[in-house]
C-alpha cells in the first residue's frame, strides 16, 4: 500500500512534465530554480530517478533542495553508479553513438531523451564531501536493477546475468543503481 500524500509536485527541464496527469502541480524549470520559483513551498520528500547523473553542480543541487525541505524532510535520489560500466565509458562514446544506442536499446526512449552526463553525485565520496559542506546526513544504498537498454535485448540480458551479476557481489560499487538519501542534521 502506498502512503497518502497531500500534493505531488513535478519539475523537469522537459516540458512534457506539464502534461503529466499524475501531478497536482508541475513546472518546466531546472532544479536550481526551486529556491526562486517555489520559494514559499517546502517539501517533505524530494525524489528523483536517473537525474543526478546529469547535474553539473552537485553542491548547488543538494543545498538548493535541502533549503526547500520541511524539518524532518529527506532527499532521495536514485541514479547510476559512478563505477557502473556505462558511467565509466560515457566520456569515450561520441554523442552520435549514444543517440544510436538509445534508439536501438533505450526502452522506448527517443534521441531527445539523451542528456549530457556529469557524474558529480554518483559515488559515496562525492556525497560525503557535499553533505559535509551542507551540514547534512546521508545514507547510501546500492541496487541491482538491470538498465532498460539491457532489458530490450535477450543477448545483453544474458551477458548481464552471466558476467555482471556475479561480479557485483564481489564489488558492490559496480551495481548499476546508486541511491543516496540526504537529510539536514
């Protein structure tokens, strides 16, 4: 059973957020604008899924969100691990290849769904450093959640299962999903 909430607010750079029927309010803006465009609004939970890898200023991103939290509120961000193979090779792959891969393996995503990746919020060390600068507490979770592009190919899913799954038990930091939960001290 899901918890009951009073209001769900969505914000995204993509204007498709404005057409999301599951949101009570929606805003087409970037995460840094919470403090200005939603200055009078405080949140109990701020959540993102596969967004943090696209943030170019991790300290600003986290501090802006911490300022938008109610007392006792939390930030929950689920992103790709800095040490997962897609993160490691991201800078080596040309944009045209990324667009081709997304078209072919991207779980229904289109090329306009490919955004620059910066990987500033994808490791324990990065989160620890940012949280110490923001006087915040954090908790790190790592999950094995096969990426969408693996699920579209039987061969890739087989390779993932035979090679990556056993390896991640030996080296947990290569699990694909990196979740960090942050709260004010």
